[in-house]
């Protein structure tokens, strides 16, 4: 952050003039909203907040600094400056993790000169545009930092840095629970010292199946002779996060995040606050049934975690959005902070919020707004075939809605919304689009597999300077869940070799065996895509032998692909999948027609049933069968046949903290996957009269292109 020089033109409202003293004061205010789209014209409010952050003073780290240290060291080849500072209190880098009791290589410190630290009760919103926002607003949180600098000189000096934050939330809030690991791992007193041992994590919560749930955490230790290399909580904390994320009883309800020693559970779906939610770390189990040697530290057991953010369900999203719109409007906001120069007069800082992009339908008095305009939705999911080029389009961010300093970011997140899966950058970074008025992004093929799911995230971040110290940093996020499906367009692209001549359209018969291309595609079981999807869903990571020893960091396995190819009957005239079964009578005497249903096609395949009749003159007539609550027929989905396949799974071996892939290899042990054959079944609502001939029922398949 640049150091600002405050001049008299930044005079305060209440008469206290900011002098030309050298200070690094910075204030940002944001009105932030997140919306989720579930259909072409259905965009609902998820949550929002008024977020203010102000600081006076800054810590400037040396170029060689990467991580904090628990001990002092002098200059050396890797860091010519060495340790120069000690943080006694606070989180100076704003990553949510306390930096207290840690040594850093610090190049310089600018102390607070205008705003007094640690007096949050004296911070308030002094004035704002007319609205229902209550005032004075006094919900500020103290984040003061105390740093001792110049440790290697006789002039060791204490510096105080002022930091305050104010958050007013709207809509449902996801609960957040944080456990801070501590201590250096100690192996059991045994010779030889084991290289891999176990800790134990106990998770308690209303949503946790088996609560209190005990999880064994494997930890690999690098051994040098008969001594272990020190393994601090900042390192083995990652082992705990990996073990929690790999446990379905936890991952189904909570995303697992955190850095260093912090282990954080965040509720995936807001469901109120669970006061019983708790994380505890204990020494590894011993005795019969123990997975291996027990590891412990001088700080274990850690029996309780911190409720860092209480979960709240505030009612229907429309009610929360209405409250937010009535309280937070564009205009000039003035905040007051305790002054170091004159304790009797608050230091006042103004900031202006400028009109921003809003969601489609979020304001009944305003037409239009942001929404995704491309693609087809099914069950709340935007559908894409990952094997073809897809262009995601949107509207609502016209040139009159954006300002200089706006940035637009595109990414696709995992279903838990805690990891960027596209683009696959290390470290994780979304795509920055060229201008904030861009209204499309073209997603390259082959970054996802059929059967995967994710969340498209489009984020508008404003960085509009209002003065030399204050900024409008409002944010808008628009999300939609995405499901990657198996459409005929993507299938044909893979099934037919490049340069193929012949009729490859859905209605064509490429191999001239009497069954159309779309029928062979739809009826084929099990398909390569179905096997790969089942393998991904049933994937079980195996231990990584190199993990945590021999210079490797903690590594884990992640599914890459299934190494199995099933021949495609669509290009072989000697192969043809079983087709439609029926019309026949079931054991209740009702007429049924069973049509094999290809998995993971979403709405890209349409099934239409028709009855063909022939009159006395031999003329045929085809009449489409209507489906409804008062019609003679109904359509159901049947799951009748189960098959198994042995597959070899190729995995990415990666660092879960950085997402860096170290190598790719097949798993040592084959995997048996289970597959289900589905049928789209037409069934009469009533039994057929005995002796009555069965009607001639035909099925028409229509392949739809989801790219719109």
C-alpha cells in the first residue's frame, strides 16, 4: 500500500483538519451483494453486507519474508535483513489469522499518527444519505496491531497501528468455526522413531453423522538419524484440514479451509447457528484398533474451537434484500474515529458510494439488471457439455452502470464454493476480463468432465478513489450452479474421428445398421462418460508414500480420469446397443414401454412417445401421446439394472494448500465402480383389458444443443 500524505483539502466535517503529517491512513467502504441465478429469469438474493475498513499505519515487509518465525535469527544468505520485528498483538496483514508472538523480517513501520487505536466504542457513522439505516451505528471491531521494530539495534521501538472494521450483514449467514492448532509434534518414545503416526480430531455437531465423530489424521515426519525435523502446527495443521475434507460426514455440510495453524469449518448451506459445533485435537489413539503410532504435542489436547462467525437464517431472501435496499443507498457517508491529536473531537472521514450493477428483478422500480442469458437450466443448474466450446453470456453491466476502476472477474468454483477449479492457476486466481463492460466469456473445452458440478462466479469489484484516503470498494457477485452434461454434440465430437465422412447428424445412420446415431448414443450402456462419472463419484484417495518426507510437502491424491475406453457402437455396424423394450404388460396388467436412458444428459435429450394406428384402408396415422395428470399415460424414471466395471484411476498428486500438481500417475490398486442403467418408461395408468391388442407405440429421440 502506498504511503499517503494528507493535506488540508482533506478537512474533516467536525472541524479537525488533517495536517500534513506523514501518515498511512486508508479507508474503504463497500456495499456488497451476492445473487444466485437458478433459471433464465430467476435471480435471487443470497446475502449482502455493509463493510467498512480503516487503518492508520502500516507494516512494510522485507522482500525475503514469506512466513512468520517462532524464533529470532540474524542476517543470512537467504535473507540479508534477517529478523527485525516482533508482533506483540494483532493481525497486521489482514488474513484473518493472528500474527501475535511471531518474528518477521520487517523493512519499516509507519505508526498511527491520526487515529487512536483500541477505542472501538468511539467509532461511529456520523451521517449518511436519508434511509432506514439506524444511526449512530456503533458496531466496530478493534484490530489494533502492536509491533516492536529494529530488534537488532539498541533503538528497539514500539509502534501502534490503528485498525477498525465494521460489518453489517443482510440475509442468511454461514456459520464459521475455527480451531487453532499449536505445538511441535513429538513421536512416541520408541526406537526406531516412526516416520508416520496419527493424531485424532473429534468433531461434534448437530449435522455430523456419528457425532462426536473421531477422525484419525496421518502425519508423516521427516527423520534425521534418531531425531525428528521440527514439525510445527503451521505445517501439520494442513494434515488436519485434508483429513476433515476427505470425510463425507463433514464435507457434506462444511467446507474446510484455513491457512497455517488455522482449521476452519464454514457451513455450505446457511442453517442457523449450531451451538454444539466443536473441533478438538487429541493425541492419536492407542491400543487395539489404533491405526498406528500415536503422535502428540506439548499443547494437546486442544478441546475447544472458536465460533468465529455465528450462523443466521434471517428469513426469505426477498425480505433481506428489501431491508438492505431500504437501508443502504448511494451517496455520502461520514465516519468518525477517535483522534490522537484531539481526544475531544473525533476525526471525520467521508466516502461516497456510487451507483453500481444490480441484479435482474432486485428492484421492482428498475427494469432489467444483471442475469446470465445463455445456456439451458435444469433443476436450478446451468448445463454445459465440457467437451465443446461454451460461451457464457450475461447482461446488465452496460457502460452506464460501470465506472473507471471497476474490474470483472470470471471463475468456476467447486460445489463447496471454497476452491477455484477454473482457471487452474497456482496460486488460485480468477480470470480478469478486459473491461467491466464485457458481456461474455468463452470457456475452453476439456477443463471438466461429464458428471462434474461447480459454481460459475462472476464478480464485479469496484476500486474507485473518492479522495486521497477513501475508496468505494463495493462488490457484486453473481453465481449460478453448473452441471457438466453429456450431450450429443460433445459425444459426436469424440466418437467420430477427425475428418470423418458420412452422416454424423443425430438423425443419420453413420454405420448403416438401421439404428440412428442418436439412438445408438442414447441406448448405449455403460458409456465411457458414465464409467468416468461413476469412478469420480466413488473415488477413494490412497496414501501418498512420498508425502511429508524426503523434501516433499504434504501431498494428496485427486481424481484426474478413468483409464478405460469402451468401444462406441455408433461407428461399428456389427455392434448395436439394446433398444426399446415393449410395449409389454407388467405384472399389474398395465402397458409399459421402457427406453434405455443415457446418464448425465440433462435436458439435452428429449423423449417423445407416439401411437401409430392403421385404418382399414392401410393408411397409418401417428398421434403424439400427451402426458399429464388426467391423461391415460404417465412417464416415470426406472433404475433397474446394476453393473460393475473394474477401472484404473489416474490421479493428480498435489499440494492441497497451493493446488500445485507434483506428478500424475495411475493408482496402484484398481477400483470397482458400480453403474446403474436407467429407463424412461411410459406406463398406462390403468390395466389393459384382457384380450385387447397392444397399441403400436414409437419413441422419438431429439438431441438438443444446450448452447443458446
